[in-house]
């Protein structure tokens, strides 16, 4: 975990000694101090001075050769190129940059890398920019007061970063954005957007070209992180995405430990696939079982979570993975998280519609054939769905979930995230991929082990995402396989049973068993909780749902788990 706290303005000058003592007690040391600005970081958080008035917190690598940035970086930058542009175009990593344009240090920019690997929230009222809300609360800089207007919106649009948070007067700097602070004024602007790479002139022209680019970017990302961390725990699910990460670790110098989680109920036992991949690495696979009776709903969320993000399955899985990590003495967790999003796993007819829009009827027919093979339907049904996709209005970026809420008024989804404003000529598949990519930004937030160790998600790193966005959506389903380009890219490195696998593991049966076992507890937890106390839940609708027989259940119980995650976060803020 990267831990930093930047303090600025009047609050710093008024309470500097008291705040400094508290932050030092929390393990943060001041590395830069001026009259109206101070920067504190933890001992294990890298800090690199890029030039006289610019500091990089975290890890950053050069794209050209994968080497880390050093203090001599400024000498590499041409005079006509600004530091910000150089970082976004020539580098990548998990970092934030603090840059000061003037000598008085009263004005500064905070730049967050496009992957969002370093947490970054800010409060103009409190005068701070930080990754460590918990330390700032203990220091009296930030107050844990729930923003109930955010909670209301979060009930309707869960699992999404918006720049707002669940704490009053605290905002989040979105990945790929810059925060500019000048006195009491603050503005944000977007430095990086995925739409830059999802255009006709950026697309790869052939599947081999696309596969080579994807392989190169993924390999470089995994190897760079492995070299930086040294000892890693690979969360090997048995699926394609984590197996590709494993394949890239095969020749790394890092010490790799592999783990896999299974359940006693059918659907999520992937150990055969995971064992096949750990065998390629020559590593023992540590297997742990998620027990239904161990599921908890009232647990401390990650201390730095500024919004609801952790549900019971994440908490249970985190406990087991964290225990393995402590036993093995690892420094970071490696995950294939976000692979479905990066590798264009689209479940609609959008790829065939894209092919028609950009390449014409013959390309659309080929894509429809692949679509039929992928979904095991007839070619003619695939064609009908493609025509429907072409004639239908654009799919909204998010559909509001109004179930079990009392006040259903909400704003348009398009205003929730800057990536939701798609260009007018964008293709349906590109829209769906980028909307999913915005949702993937929250993946790190619900993981408690990321507060004590690094959590690497190399498939969501900037170069990998950019390379994947340049792959046309129809190439991702070529041959009737999902994530086809990624399979081709690593065909020589994966066991056949993983390379040609069409199925995916699921925790749905496990989640259903947890719901059935805990239904009375869940009912009381929600109907006697803070959300209901603030008039946000439709208690009558909830009671009707809980009264349903177990054999009459659909997947609606997953919505109950979402509500419980929000309830749990709210309860732990006070």
C-alpha cells in the first residue's frame, strides 16, 4: 500500500505541530515542508523527485524499456514537452505526482495515474490530499461524517466511482485526472481517456498484430511489477485471466506463491485448472475453502474505504488470502482482476454490429458466425440480434437499480462518470467496453489486503488497457471464443484445458447457500439498520422478498448483499 498525506492552506499553519505528531505516530514521515505545504509518506512508499518542484509518489516505469523512473528523469524530457504529457504518454505505473508551478508552494497540481493504483482523495475544506483517510481522521484533519445524499445515489448506482464519496467534504480524484489547487479554489480536468484509443485510426488491422501487441503489453506489465515486488502471491482462480498473469511470471525473478479458493457447494471449485497452471510455474498450489458458515455481514470495511465497496464474499476471500500471504511472507498480491473488461468480454451482439459499421456486410457476417459459435445459437439468430443492436438506440452506461429503495428519484447515468459521455460516432462494442472499464475502477477499493500490502492488477495497467482498446471488438470473439486475441497471444504458454476452455467458475451457488442460511439475520440487519432509519429503504418490499420460499428465489438475493454492504460501511463510519 502507498501511504501519503499532503497538507496545505490555513489548517496546516494553524495545527501543524498537532497534525504532524499524529501522522508520525501513524507511521508517516514528513519529506517536504514549506510554510503552506507539507508532504508525509510512509517509510515503504517510494518518493522520486522528478525535478526541483515535482515529486512522484509510488512506482512509475518507462514504456520504452520497463525501467523505473529516477531523479534524473527531467533530463530526458524535451524542453517543449510538459512533465504531465511525458508521464501519460511515455510512462506508466501506480503513482501520483505533486507538481508546483511557483516558488511560493501555495499552488500545486496532483496527478493520478490512469490505472488508479494509488488511492487519492482530497478535502478543500480540511486542506489535504491523501491516500490514507484513516490517518487523517485520527489526526483530526478529516471528520467521518456520512454524506447521505451520496448513500442514496449509491443505493441506485452501486459499484461505481463518480468522484464523490460517502464522507462529507471529501472527494476522490478519479484515475487519469489532475487536481489543481490554488488558494481556496480547486479544479479538476481529465488527462487520459480510453476514448482516445477506441477510434478507427488507432485500431489494429489484423488479429496477429493485435495478439502481438497484447502479449507485449501484458508481459511487460507483469514482469515490471514482479521485479519491483520480489515476493508475490498469485491469486490463481483457474480462469483464463489469472492464468495469463501466471504465464508472464514463469520467467520472472520473483518468488511466486500460488493460491486458489474453493467452496463446498458446486460451481466454484476450479482447483483442477489452477493446479494445471501452477504446475507450469513449478509451484505448489495453496488451496483454501470458503465455508458457508464463515460468511459475515457486520465486519470492519477497509479503513481507507471512502464509499461502500466490500461485500461478504470479498471479506471472506480476503481473510483466507491474507492468511496465506502472511504465512509465506509475500510483499504483494497479484490478481487477474479486470481481465474480462480489458480483454473485451462482451456478452451482446455488439461485436458483429461494430464489424458491420466499420468493415461492411462480409465482416459482419463473419462476426455473426463467431457470435453464433460463442453463444451456441443459430447463425440466423445471431444475425437478428446484430440487426436489433444496429437499429436500437445506444445502450445506457448504467441502468439504475430502484429495487428496495423508497425514493427512486435519480440523476441520469451519463452524468456519473466522464467516460460515460461517448463520442457521437462511437461503436456499440466500444461503448460497452469502456462503460465496463469505468466500473472496473472500483475493483481495488473493496480489498482489505490492499491496505497492508500492494495489490497488483496488471491487466488493468495503462499500457495493457490501451493495447486492448485498439483491438476491434469483433476480433475478441474470433473463432467463437471470448477473449480470443488474449488466447492467441498466449497460446504457447497455457495448458490446452485452459486455452480452449469455454466455461467460467461462479460463486452464485455459494452466495445462494449463504443467503438461505442467514436470511433471518439479513432481514433484521436491513430492516433495523441505519439505511432504514434514514428512510432510504422500502421496508414493505424487503419484507415481501424475505417472505419468499427458498425454492422461489432468483438472483435477486444478490441485491440484498449489495444493500448489506452499504449498510455495513455506514455503520462503521461512526
